[in-house]
C-alpha cells in the first residue's frame, strides 16, 4: 500500500489529505493513502528517515520544516537548492531521499498570465517569499521586494534576485502577499502592510498565499478593486498537483484536487 503524507508542526489544518485522497479515488488508485504527519522540529530528521520503511513513497513538507527537508536530502533539484528549501520529498530505492520545491512552479502554474516582462511586488521575505521571488525572477519578471525588516529583504534579493523597495509602487502588474497577515480572522491587513485598500486599484492581479475557510480581507478588498485574485488554496492545489504527479506517475486531476481543497463536491 503506497503511502504519502504531509509533514508539519502544526499540520492538522492542512487540506492536503483531502486533496490527494480525492485524486487517488478519481484515478482508481484505491490502495494509495495520504495522512497527516505532525512532527516537532527536534524529531524531523529521525521521522523522515523512518518513513520509507513504513511504506511511504513521498511526503509534502510545510512550516517549519522546509529548510530541514532540503538539508537531510541525499539529492535535490537545482531549484530547491537555489531557493534553499524543499516542500516535496520522494523516497527512492536504496533509502535515498530526493528533494524538490514545487512552490515555485506552482505559483507560475496558478498565474492567469505569463509574468515575463511584468512588474511584480512581493510582500515579505520569509521562506515562502524565497520560492515566489525565485520563480518570478526565473520567469523574467522585474521583482520588487518589500519586508518590514529591510535587512531581511536585502539578504533575500542578494541570494535570489529582485530589488528591495521602501514602499510598493502605486502600480504594478502583480502583487503577491507571502506574509502571514490575514491568517487571523478579522485582522486588518492594511495596518501591517505598506498599502491601503485604495492602492489595490493599481494592481490588476493579487496572489495571497494565506488561505482559510473564507476569503481573507486582502483578497476581498482586491476583488472589490476589480483585481483578478489567486488565493492560497489555488497555490496549494498547483504545488500539490506537481507532487501528486511525481509520486503516482499520473496526470493530476486538477478539478478534483481543487474541489477537495475547497471542500466542494466533485463534479459528476
């Protein structure tokens, strides 16, 4: 019985089990399973190395383990090494562990346009921002990075690419929120971010990596401003589809994964 899972701490909020299991069912992979793997940082290495012996073929990795996942891998894609983090582990014959980062291509897959030549503003300079900035730079976008702590943004840009800004410009083709602002329901994003609701009129497309059971205040304001919105669940679906395909060797049924991630009934 092939098993996959998601490693995180905490991880009980993850939509990945519902998403992947729905995909298995849709493709008739009835013997495949996917499960939550709540693992504290101090047990991460030991736990991951024990997964192949328990029947695991792969694992998604979320906060706070993405850097540790890359560090323990025996081999990794060039993108994972450039980003400095991995969110997808594949267990190979002989006990070897392969690391990849599907956050970066997942973003590009989710965008409604080709970002080559576009101006993109990225809010935040954490682990998720590294993948987003790398993906956009590689795709040919002009990437501007804002972070509350400028030094962290400068370090990211020196290692990944992009340019640091004191404040976002009044207009750009794309705005990406990689901060945790909006994770708490009722939180006003405009108190913590360097823009207000009116400023969203200058951004025709917004990507918000935060997701929950309802739209965030930022995505709602962007909708009101007439922007095209890509929410965190769509990013989850796109990066998850790539790991699904790596492990199963089958094309991911995107509509099925998306419906499951959103808690919607699958189309008949």
